[in-house]
């Protein structure tokens, strides 16, 4: 008479709980996801697309997550792959002049943040991503290594180089500002 047995009903409850947990975790990671996307992509629209596609892919593949404690790491890895897809498409289809205009427009934020953001965006991508994950998003060296699928020592080396380059870039900005104020 009943369409579902007790086992089926229990399975539906587990799926519903998993869905609710997914929503809760995504909402908690929302700012982090945006920060990672923004550190890789220049245009706001691309960041939004990357996050939306990430959430769709993650939800569709939720059953592949082996450890719930690694949800953010797993989600961030999906986001990074999605950002790479967008960057590849952009390289293939966007004329050079348009890319240059978009970059200039995205750099013009009109506050102190723009200097740091501009310096960050001039770093080599591998340094920029490690820097953003560790210092901006707060991931540990171990988590950053898991997300990027590289060794912890490689993360530490990239962080060292990124810090050094950021220091030089921002030092140059500070010196030019100092001279312009005199």
C-alpha cells in the first residue's frame, strides 16, 4: 500500500539533511568564495558566474564528497577549476583591447583597497592564488596545499615569494605617494 518502505523514508531524510547542510555551509563560505574568485578573475560578472557554476557543480556532485569536514576545501577546489575554465574561455574569445579595458576598469576602485588589489593582481597567478587563499581567506598552509593539490613546502615557498613581491610593489607605491605629497 505504501509506496516507500521505512528504509526509503530514512534515505529521503538523509538527503534532505544533506541538502540543508549544503545550504548552511555554502552561506558560511559565501565571502570566501567571492574572495577566491575575485583574486583570480578581473570582472565582477565572471566572479558571479564562477560562483554560480561552482555551486551547481558541487550540489550535483555532493555524493562524491568523502569527508564533510573538508567541504570548504572541496568547494574551493571546484571554484578554482571553474575560474580556470572562465579564464580559458576569455583568452580564446575576448579581443585583446577589450581585455585591457576590462582590467583597467576593474582596477579603478577609487580607494586604498585598489592599491593592494592592483599589487595582488600583478603577481604571477600561482603566487596570487596562494597568497589570497592563505592571507585573505584564512586557509592554513595544509588546507591551501590540499586545495591546490601541491605540497605544503611548495605553498610555503610561494607564500615567501608572494610576500616579497607584494612588499616591493607596495613599497614602490608608498614611495611614489610620499614624493607626490611633498
